[in-house]
C-alpha cells in the first residue's frame, strides 16, 4: 500500500484516526481491525479508488473512502483536501464524479494513474 493512499484515507476520514500511532494507522489502512477493536474506515480496493493525476510538478489526488454503507470522494490539490461527493449507500455517485473529474484533468494535460 502506498503512502499516498494511506494519506488520502486519513484525510478522507475527517480525523477519525486522530491520536493513533503510525503502526495502528498502517494496520487500519490494510483493511483489518486491530485486535479487540472494531474495523477502521478503509478504502474499497475493488473500486480502483485512489488516482493520482500529475502535470509537471502539479499533483492532484482523487480518493474514494468507504463510509459505512456509502462513500466519500476526496479531491486533494496543493496539499489541501476537500470532499467533493458522497453517497449514503453504495459507491456509484463517488465513482461517477471521480471519473468526471479525472476526464477533465486529462483534457487539461494531466496524466492519471
């Protein structure tokens, strides 16, 4: 798991992991719960959820985080992240908005992967 994905998950969680150590955060980001604790919020790796788009030194990150039965899409630009879409149940809205933003970025000369 890359550092960028872990960072995007931390940002998208809205501080839900505040006060945890790095090893706890990385364990939680792996998709498994810590012994004796409930599952932490994680990204849905089946949704191809984190995309990094770059143009020169300009980098944008689109990350979908699973929130309960739904999702939240976070857009990071210039080190600042903001929620740009959410859905209470399912992932379709987050995936659709992510694809739209990715297409706009590519049309502006960004390379996304």
